[in-house]
C-alpha cells in the first residue's frame, strides 16, 4: 500500500485517551506508514490535570490497537516548555529522532478552539486538518467524572476503559480524586 506520508505526527496529552483520539489515529494510519504520538506534559509529576504518566498513556493507547497497528505507532515524550519557540524546537527534535532522514512528515489534528494554535507552529509539515469528529468530547469533563468515581464508558475504547478501572483501584487515583474534590479545580483543562 502506498501512503501519502511516511510519518504523521499527532500531538496531545491524551489524559485520558478517548474515542476521538482513537478515530484520529485510525485516520492517520490510513494515510501514513507510521504515526508518531507526541505525548505532551510528559514530566514525571502527576496532578489532577495530568494524572497519567507517559508510560501509562502509551500502555492505555496501545491496548486499543491490533498488534500490526501497534508496530506502526511510535511515541515521543514532550515535557512542558512554556515557550512556543522552545517547545516547537523540542517537538521537531524528538520527531527527528524517530523519523528517518528525508522522510515525508505531516501533522494531523483539529482546530477545536484557541488552544489548538500550536498546530500552526509547524509550517514545514503538511497539515491533515480534521473536522470535528463524531462524538468528540473534551477530556476535561471525562477527568472530572472520573474523579467523582464515574467512567463514561461511551467515551472510551475498551482498552482505555479497562485501564481506568484498574487505575481506580490504586492509591495514586485515591490521592488525585481527593485532591480534586478538596482543591481548586480551575486549572483542570
């Protein structure tokens, strides 16, 4: 099969990985030989906005794909850098560490609101712009429900749902849920 791209980059926090994320990756796999997921907020510190470590998100994401597709999904871990120019350079450097030299790299995403401006920071990568996906939902209300003990099953693929159920039995979840319920929630998105 001839693909339009060698690599398509999909940038996100995936906190948690939901059906719209999965739909995006499936579209990317149709157009590209490999998909590189740039996992944002990849530092080792958990908080209510970023409850899952990068390694946990990798596990959560891959659990939703066939073995063949798993081999076509690569990950780079992008720590938070609060400077657009430095962040853009970091993402490009990390992607260059995975992609072969002279590979055709593209970027896939959806301009959902002003927070999606980062998609414009990579003009050298051809953009695969998606319309709003059916059933697309922000991860913020999904995390809020999760901290109240609810897993909105209809928003998640099976692998994510199973991961969330297991994680809910951990001390880490209990601490995050307690912090969510007792602290200011203005910085959750």
